[in-house]
């Protein structure tokens, strides 16, 4: 998971979402769950609202359309952070919509929801909070662990299936690829090859599971960085701390 900045929508699309929300508000509370499903599947909604919303989410997603839950690339569905069945009034609420891969949207996260006991969700929302406050990603293992037994971290790992199947292995491979690209970027800079430097940054930013790259950049400036990167090739930590490289990632 990566912290994501949510932009404002175009005025016309924002207005369309508001009209649909007002229609939902006129629906009796006990009927909103079913009404939400019907409205979400309307042909006009799929054409005029769903498609541009998904495109807006793709634009703000890290990497190449990365799932905002697991981080895998080419996500192609719009998920409701708070499920339609739980709160129909948020069906067309822009801050409640996230880009998700079909695996997270149907197999793992789906309609699961749990309150944090206050006013929010127990699931980390990457558009409202920093996932790194609750989640720690082991670069070499590709395994997520909760930060200091964070209930939010534990629930997010479980409900999003972050450590299920091949996901940890693919993240570990992504870290190896990232380390190679970091060294390639350094060589290109030494040779004065700006074009290849840009290519290396593009590869690092767009590889599947972009969370690996941003987790590495986050860990590199932590107090525990020397221990975390002790087993890596010499120079990897220094590159992750390099101001020019971090500026390319807008860190």
C-alpha cells in the first residue's frame, strides 16, 4: 500500500456524482443497499460516471494503474471503500472510491468492513492516511507485517490478502529488479546519460507492486536504515537517499 493524493474531479463529473447522491438520499434508508446496486449498474451511470471515475482513479494511482490495496498493476475495477451494502449514501461519494484489481475487489476485500471503534474504518485508507504508519513491508521477503501490532495493520493485511499466494514472492522479485535499476541509474548518471537515467526511473516507478519501491524509499530515511539494508549491495542505501533520485519520485 502507498500513500495516494486524491485530486479534485472535473466540475461536470463532480456535479453528476452529487446528483446521484441526492437521489440516493431520497431513498428510504432500509432500501438504500438494493437501490445502490441498481443505480451502480445503470447503463447511463456506467457510461457517464463509472468510466470517467475509473480514469480519474487510474491517473492518481501509483505505477501503471496499481491497485490501491495490494499494489499490483493494471487494476481495472472501482471499489467502494465503505461497501454499498454498508452505506448506500456513499455509493457515489468521490472519497469513497478506490481503484482495485478484480482479485482484491471480489476475492479478498469485497464487502468486508469493520469500524475502528471511533469514526473511521479499521482498514487503512491510502488516500486519507499513510499506510506506512500501520504496515511494514519486508523488502527481501515481500511479506507485510503490522507496525507495532497495529490493529489497522493486522486487519488490512488480512482483509486485503496482502500476503496471500504469490504476492510476497513477486514483491521480493520486484525488490531485486529495483536494486538492479538503482545501480543502472547510478551508472547512467556517472556517464552523463540523462536519457537512460529517466528510463531507469520510469522502470522503477511503473513496475508491478510499486509499493516495493516506495517502501524502500521510506525505509532509507528511517533511523533503522543501516540495519535494514546491511545485507544489500554497497551503495544501495546511499542511492535511495540520493536527493536527485528522490526528487525524480517526488518524495
